[in-house]
C-alpha cells in the first residue's frame, strides 16, 4: 500500500492542488494515505487545509485519504519529510515523495510501484523520469549522480528527451522531488531518516549515497513521467537577475556546507581530504572576492562547526558500509548539464541537442546538430520515427533561433 508525503512551505496553493490531484487520480494502485506537511508556512497557511478538504477520496478504512500535519517551525525539507513519513498510516509500506510543484502522469505511480514490487529487495528506491514543466520535453532528472569532488547533478538536466534514458538501468538514486521508496529504508537499522541538520539541499544526495555505501540499489523507471516546475517555492518565474541571485545566495550557502559534510563522510579518505583542502579555502576566498560573499563566508563557518559531527558520521557509516567508497561514483556521466542554477532556466544550445541525439542513437541528427546547420538538422529530424521526438526537435530549433528574454 502506498502512502504519499508532500511538503509545503509558502508554495503556490494551485501547484499543491495539482500535485495532490495527480496522486489521487493515479490508476492501478492502492493509496493508503496522503499526508500534507505544512512546514510552518507564513504565507496563506490555510492552503493545505483547503486542498485537503477539496479531496473527497477516502482511505481503505473510510477515513479521508488526504490529511494535514503541521510543523511548529520550519525545520527544513528533511525535517518535514521525516515527520510526514513517520505520520503515514501503519499499513503504508511504500512512500511516494512528491514536491508541491510537481505532478504525476496517471500511470506513473503504478509503473514505479510495479517495478519496485518485482525488484530485488536490495532495490529500495525508484527514480521516475522528471520533465521540466512547460519546457516542451526538456529533462529535469532521470535519477542523480555524484563525482569524486562531492558534486551532484540530475542526470539529463536540460537535455531534450529523445528517449536516451528509455531503458531499464540502475541509478545512484532518485531526486527526492519525485521518488518512490520502501518505507522500511527509513528505519534506523536500514538507510535511516534524512539528515535534518542540512535544512535544505543535498538531503537526497546524502541519503542516496548512504544507501549505496550500505549495499542498497536504486532503479530508474523512465516510463513513469513526472512534470516539475523546478524550485517554484523559492523563486518567481518573472524574477529579475538580481532577485534570482539573491534567491540563489541562500541556496549557495546550504549546498556548499552540505556538500562538504556529505563528501567528508562518504568519500574515500584521500578524496575527502582533497575535497576539503580544495573547496573550503575556495569558500573562504569567495567570502571576499566571490559572487556570493556573505553566503560563502557563512558556508565556510557552518562547515567547520560541523566537522566533528562529519568525522563521527564518517566513522559510523564506514563501520556498516558494504560497498567501497568509489562504487557510488560509477554513475557519473561525462555529459554536462544544460541548466542555469541561478536563473532556473535551461541552456538550449547546439551542443546540448547533439549530445541528446547521440545518446539516443540518432547519429544523423547528432551530426547535423554538431554542424549548427538549421536546415540540415530539420531534415534529419524529419527522419525520426517517433512523432513526439520530431515535434520536440522542431520546437527546440525554434527556441534556439529565438532571442532569450531579458532578465
């Protein structure tokens, strides 16, 4: 039985309603509970109650399917997810995590649940194919990966979806914007709960990395489609560059300090030392000359304060680890991402199109895109068998020839 957890902090009520509606409308699955966690919202705090009251679906015991729990303070993403997972009805043995700015295809949950049910018990999570909402086939994530520098990225972010990930394969782990996870994996004798001291960002990276080291696996479900309006709760779609930078400055602090804590605990000893001796001094320098000086300074201080707990956590994980420290790094792909994390906008380019085509096996399209020739690329796209792919390439080419909006 599936239980769903959605976290809201000042998010758009309409987006939350769409997210909940997509779960309730899922076909082929048995839903046991949908918990909306309000993380002490200060803007329209009654939104979660309105959304819950609008749903008439009931749980198997006849109680309302959608219910609300409220946090007394905003403890961050991990605290909200942990609270929601603990609050799920006892019968729910599988947990759907879904952002309040994402929504599911009607069959996505069934596809993920079936894959998890048939999988080896070592598989504890399923990563759907997440698409950037409103971007005509651009990918958000088909799982994630980390490298030797502790950096994480969503697989395929900003690439045009031409079927390049449409095959069964293991991944490092899912982005927790949309993920299906065995509830038992959150028990302390398994992978455990999310790290609440992270507040936001990198919680899913650390959890997935921990799962990998402890011998668990994650599998992609590319047929399960999810649409995501990335970071909608922390930005405005019409934000200026200055507003976007101010928003990203807060994110920068969390990412940098959490990256150091995660890499310090989970990389090999040599790589952990390299990470700290390179990245921490760079943060200190950035506090004077960087793009986000105050955030860099605070991140460097946070990281040092946490260092004793990072060392302790490293020891605890090492004692239980089954896989060596290098194994989780094998999922890192050579392709870059095509997305600006400050403005939250995809970076369309000829290179991005060529890479997507090559990965999908469309060699003629890849060669045409690499030549930056519009007519040749259009002709190559007409030869694609899938009408969806032909349409996506046509839209992509149109966008390439349209000047980017001013910010």
